[in-house]
C-alpha cells in the first residue's frame, strides 16, 4: 500500500490516494491502532469531499463510525453511520446500505435495543439475500438478535444457515452451542462446543469453551450423570492446566474431587481434594480452602477416621465463621455433631 501511495502521489491521482489511505486506515483499525486509523480515514475523507466522490465519502464515514463504535462512542458512531446511509441510499448502493444498516443494528444491540436491532438486521439480510453477498455475517447477526429476543427456533435456523455458508467460524459454533444448552439439548451443545474447539487456536476462545465444559459438566454431575460430567470436567481441566487462571484450575479439580466422591472413588477424591486445596491455598481463596476441608472431612468420616474428619471440619468451620457464612456454619456444625456421636459410640 505504501508503494501504491507513492505511485499515486507521483501521478497526482487523488482518487487513488484517498482509496489507499482508506485501505491503510483499515489495516491500522484491524490492529487496534485506532488513533492512526482515524487520521488516515480523515485524510481520505477530505480528499473524497474535495473530489466529490460520494461513494468514497460514504465508505469512509462508515469506517470512521466503526472506530467510534469500537471505542464505545455510540452517539458519534450513530451520526456517522446515518450520514453514510443517506449517501448510500442517494447512490443506490445496496451493499453500502446493507453494511451500514448492519452497523446501526450492532449499536442498537450493544445498547440493549433488541427490537430496533432486529428491524435493522432484517432489512440488511433482505438486501444481502437479494445481492447474494455477506450472507454468512447477515445470518449470524440475525441469529444472535433472534436469540436475544427469545425466538429460539428462528435463531437456530439462522445459525444453521451461517454454518452451511461458513463451517469454520468459531463464534457461530460457540453461540449455537450456548443456545442448545439453554434449550436443554445438552448432547447437541457438547457436539458444537467440540466443533468450536477444533476451529480455534485463540487461547481466550479455548478458555470460553472450557468454562462451558466446566458448567455443563457440573450440571450433569448434579443430575446424576456422573461419567458424562466427569469427562467434560476432565476436558476443562486439560485447558486450565495450561493457562494462568489458578482459580478456574482449582475449581475444576475441586468439582472432579466431588464427582469421584459421589462415585465412591474415595482415593481419587482425596487426591483431587488435596490438589485443589494446594491451589486455593496458593491464591488465598478462603472459600475454596474451606470447601476442600469439608470434602476431606466428609471423606475421612466415610473411611472411619473420625479424628482426622473432626480436625478438617473444625478448621473449615473456623474459616466460615470468619467469612460470616451462616449456611455453611450450620452445615458444618451438623456434621461435627454427627462425628462426635460416632466417637461416643466407639468409646462405648
């Protein structure tokens, strides 16, 4: 682009200069260099206005609006998009109209104005379908807003259309999985979470799926589907082991410990409780430390080690007193009372 700029400047080709400035601005924008992108777009806009090139003006206004939108300046972005839309309508440029309607829809969606966003996305989709362009993005935006409005069947239909058009898009697989999870279609949701994982190499996106595996795995365990839940928790753990989120790492090990405990795998439960406790202690998570001590206390009681059980439970009770967690304090006191009754019978 720099070489192209030099040639256009040498030839005095202002139209080429304006277009190249806009393209350079787009590169900086994609890299998050909004200040530099803004300067380049402004230069491009000035030349376009000088030449009277309305398409260039509309495109640049839309790009400037996009920068303001990315920075959360929705009011300014809205003004620029409206100016761009008016010019695009004047020119009859349907692609420009569709793109700008979609951006306006994004602003309304971000502000929680879902009904207005729906109308704008619908108009944009109709134009894109007529042109046969940008259908993937149009269906995705439409699906998201339908989901927000609770129109789940239509949302599902549009997610599927997007996947047909663009099967290697992480976000649509992830969003569709979340929708399926909300609908209680857990097996299908897991399938699409796995598809999302296969597509992405982005650490934050991988972590997002791992969090869902943790939540779904924990839910399945509560439902008594221990083996299915354990498998998802183990998948989640394999990701958290490689990251720097120690709390998530500890929480997952703790849930695995509880699952093994429920399944009667007492040795595995004990090992995992201890591993989780070590991590909670490292980050000084008092809730986590207390929860592990309660788990270990219950485990020791099942194994017949009443003194060890009483020691762990007493320490957990002390922590919950410091945290003013009345519910847990009552729970611990009941278990300690049970342990003391068992000890009295052992003495007799």
